[in-house]
């Protein structure tokens, strides 16, 4: 798996979950270090994605119905 494929898979996982995904769990899943995942998230953010970092992991913010910014 290439780095670009891994980043695409990370994005897909983030889109499919409502709970935070930790860097450690993603690192285990892709058999890379946690620091590689942190770098991948940084690159995805630099590409314009709004990925939130929480104490429990990363997630994509979801709009709340009825509320606007």
C-alpha cells in the first residue's frame, strides 16, 4: 500500500465513523508507526480537510441539523 492509498483509507474510515479514531489504532491497522499516522493527518489537513483532533482521536466534524455557523 502506498502512502497516498493509506491516506485515502484513513479518510474513508473517518467518513464512516461517528467516534474518534486514535492514531495508535490507525497505526496498528496499517502496520505503521503512530507518527506516520500523525503525519498523514497533517497532510490531509494541509489538503483542505477539516479533521478534528480530540483527546480520544481524530474525527470529521458533522453538521448538526438545524444549526448553522
